[in-house]
């Protein structure tokens, strides 16, 4: 019985064999889809951290080695050699674009940046102090009322149109969300600008005044988008796939992903990093907070350290550390916030307590300080994450739709409530 696993229920003596399926990289899986039929059992996997709920060709993570690949390309190579829109093309189409392919792809995206004017009424219906993620998820859900009202999206041409529209419009919706929260007039997209440059102008410009946006800022934010583009089956991506499995509209699935990302344990983590750095306040206070983090009787935890998947240095964090240092050098940024962050980083990378526990700075530790350096408000950090992750969500949605074995997601449970009373 090669390439199988045998499970035996020692209570009954019943056994069953399950096929092992190999993966291109990383761990194989064994198919337990007939487990209940064979042995009358379900598996129990709290958080699904040991359960593969899909088969994918998009992203691979090796947490022990600290590696991340999009379609076989290392994240280091992509972030250092390709623009975010080129990475979008890679995720959507499976290959990096040629020069001609990129020109067409970028041109198509530019023409899709403008949302229907009717969407402005949705923004105006929200109070100025509404959280941007609440406004953004509502706006994305409402897109289905303006584009692709029908649910039967099956052709490759429709997949491409829908994906491009969504990726192109999200930065505009994020910019509108920000402008509304500040009471500023909306700035329309600029057809002559690259994706990331255009976004920075949409949040900084005013009628009659064009803001100074420097190349180092564009490059830093573009890299942040690339590093957030996809990350395997995380909570928000799994949410998108779950909603997709019901046959719901793709924009509804993306809106659900946005709401999942909103959580402080997920996309909102870099907000928490900045909040904590501000609470620490000064370099002179760092040692006392480090001591608290190491005290087993204190529930204080340093935000932005360690990762659910990476048991080595998060490869995205290494790239962002270099970008943050470059921003500091070229823009002359020297804030209390960065001083405190640098001191914490210095201690954590050399202190045996953190090193032994693999508590390295993660992507949230660096992305928060970079976004703060770009004068982006904390409340907008997670919407920035949404811009980068939209391509991953929609690529995962398309992959699931193409899967002819796709079923509606229906986890089981272990019931521990009362036995039958009547």
C-alpha cells in the first residue's frame, strides 16, 4: 500500500487507507474525504492550521526557511526587479509580462480606474469619522450594482475584465474613502501616471495644486503593494474562497475579504504596531517595555514580532527594513517613532529571549513605520493593505471558480452541548 496512510480506530479495530498526494514544494497531504464514511469520524483542527482546503498554483510559503514565492518567483526577486503591476500580471496570467504585454495591461487598467459617479453618494452617506474599512467594504460591495450585476461569470474574457476593473478601481475607492474622512474634495485618477504614483497624488493633491511625490516614496509604496499581493490561505483569502464557494458575486467575496482583513490580528496589525510605538514614546522607555515583554507574569506583548507561519525571519520584513532605511536616508526622516522602533529592533535581534523563540520583526513592524513616514494616517494602513492584496484575492477567486471539483465550504464541528433532553 505505497503512497497511502492507514488509520485505525483502536476502539473498534476498523482501519481505512487514504491516498497521499504529493506537492510541488513543501508537505504532501492525505485525502480524508471519505473518513466519516469509513470510520464514522471527523478530524478536529482548531484554526484549520493543519488542513488543506484547496489545491493552488499561486503562492508558496516555507515558514521554516523564511521563503515566499509567487508563481515560482521569490519575493526578493520580484520586489527588487519588478513593478507591482507586473506582479499583478504574473499572478493573474501565470507569467511576467513582456514589454508589449505590460503596455497593454497597464493601458487597460488606466481606463478602468474611474468608478461610476453614483458611488460618490455612498461615500457621502457615511459620517466623516466612520472607519475607512467600513466605508471601503461597503463601496466594493456596491460595485456589483454598477458592474457585472449578474452572477454567471464564466468566460475567461469576463474573468479578466472583472479582475482588471477591481484592481484598477480599489485605489480610487481607497483615495475617496480617505478624502471623505478628511472632508477634502475628491481627486480623480490621472491617466498619465503609473498605478502607485497616481494613488499618492489622489490622496495628496488638491484642485489647483499638485503635490510633490518623490520617486523613493513611489518605490517604497509599490514594494509594499507587491509584498502584500498574496500570502497563501490566510484568513481573508480563505474568506474570499469560502464566499466564492457559495456562488456569490465576486465583489461580495472581495468585500467579505476586506472585512476579514480589518481585524487587528490580521491586516490591522501594523496599526497596532504604531499605537504601541506611540505608547512607548521615547527611547529611554524601551528597556522597561522589553522587560515587560519577557516577564511571564505580564500579559504585555511587543507588536510586530513573530508570525503564525514564519518560524524564521519574514522575507518580506527584510525587504521593508532596507526600504525604510532608504526612506530615512533620502528623505531625512528622523522621528521619535522611528528612533523607538530602531531601538526595539536592535535589542530584539540580539537578545537571546527573542532569538531563541524566533520572535523576529515581521512585515507589520516595518510597514507601519514606512507608511507613517509617508504621512499616511494610521486608519488608512489597512486600506493600503487592501490595495496590494486585491490581486491575490481575485486570483484566488478565479482559481477556485475554474476548479470543477469546487464544493460549498461546510466545516464540521465537535458538539459538546447537552445530550438530547426530550
